[in-house]
């Protein structure tokens, strides 16, 4: 059996894309090791059918983190055997590319986003220039590449003349009955990273105008403390709940009880412009009507399957509250969106998408 190592800078616990890839390869006859890093809140044991190894590092953010992670990963890869290496995102590609070159092993590169175009880098010219130089030196010439949306694939091909297979970030299928839409009152849910450009500040501000609603925020990130302070200053602690990081299965159960799922990315750079977030697919898999920004990939998906409303990515808190109110008041439309999501979930699932990953690995 061929041994595959999946390399990622995450702690792997909440990284569903890496998990799905590892599990699929394991179930199809590959020996699989997922290689990541350990954080202070990372569980010591995680029950998965493939092997997992995590580096414990002195630094967990910034330049020193990326440097030492890639150094540790490089030496691990050099002194451990493998047949194929899958590098998840640009921040893991340097160690992977050099190790595969030295050992003469095939490399698969999975770009989870347009890494050099994320909002966190747009205004940091020097840092962004470093990542751009790395991208320009590491991506050209790669044979096996995947990414999350057509927009990202098109942009990367334009830059580097490399073909990227689109493997959407869809979850496993979970059967839901059309009659199961019994939401817990009027509950809005956001799941994902708590970072800039996700529309979270105005979503929280909009709750002032929706006194009959609750907001659930599931995830962690750079602006978590800022968002909690905003809730406190607006007196919304009783209606806005921060759930933190939740195991995927438990999060699915919580999501199923909500009324609307939101994905309100702002048009801050090409990475968000071409985003097709996994949370959007998670909402659909839970049968949830959605409210999304009018960015091309999300707009196209929601329009195609008629599962919710599309709003201007630059709308203010008052306009956002108005759109949410309209959705919540129209129970008949909510039920129709729910029914459409139940149908769409059968197509927008990993069982329909994973063959693209397997096709690539069967070439090697």
C-alpha cells in the first residue's frame, strides 16, 4: 500500500477538509498520516482511523511560527518514508516541495484559498511580498494541484499556468427530512473563523434591531475578543452566544436547530471575492436557508439551488437587520428554501466530490 502524508499547519482537529481527504484515502487502500501542529487547547487524543502526528512548537503565530514549522516538517519528511505528499495551503508548501524534490516523490498541492490575497495580508505590503515570492517560486511546475472554487482555480492558472482541479469544501451527506425544519425560535448562526472581513461586526450590531432573535457564533479567531467586547458594549450578551470551537458532529446538530445561516464575507481582496466557504455547504447540509454576500461564487451557488437570499457585501447593519427580518417573517419562503436545501444537500456532499481526489491519486 502506498503511504500518503498530508501536511498542514493546523492542529487538524477542526480541519474538516484535511480530515475528509485523509479518511477518503485511508478507505481506498492508502496508508495515511496527517501531520500538523499541537496547540495548547488541542486534545491529546482524537479518534480517527488514520495516523496523526503533531509538532509542538515554541511559536504559534507570525514569521517564527511559519519558519520553525517548515523546518520541523522538512526534517520529519526527509527522515520518514512516504510515497506521496499532500501539502495543504501555501504555508506548508515550502517544506513539502523541497522534501519531495530531494526524495523524488510526487507532490499534491491543495490551495484552500488565494493565500496571498486574504484581508490580513492586503495592507501588509512587506509580509505579502514575501508570501508572493514564495508562491511564485513554489507553484510553477507543479503537476497535481487542487483548490476550492472555479474563481481561485482560474486566478492561479492565470498567474502560474498551472491547472487546478476544483474540489469543493463540501461535508459528508447527512439525511434530513423535509419535515424536520423545526427551528429553535428565530436563531441566526455563523460558523467559521472569527477574522476581519467576515461581516461579524455588523451582524452583531444588527442584533440591536432584531430583539426577538438570537445569534450563535461558532468558532475562534483573531477578532474574537473584539467581538465579545462589542456585544458587551451593546448589551447583547443575553442574545449573542459565542460557542467557541465545537466538534463537527455537535456543531451540525446545533446548526440544524437554527433558522438562518449567514456567510457575509466582504469584498476585501481576491481570496474573499472568489470564496466558496465550507460553512455555506454546512448550512445547506443542515437544511438551513442562507443569507450570503453577492460575491460571485456564493451568489452562483445560492441562485442555482434557490436556498436563500443574496445581499450586497457592503450593506450596513440596519440594512442587514432589515433583510434578516424579511426572511424570518416569511415562513412559507423559509420552508421552501429549507426543502430546496434538503434536495441540494444530496448533490453538494463529499460523497459526490471525493472521486476528484481519488482520480488524482490513482494517477501516481
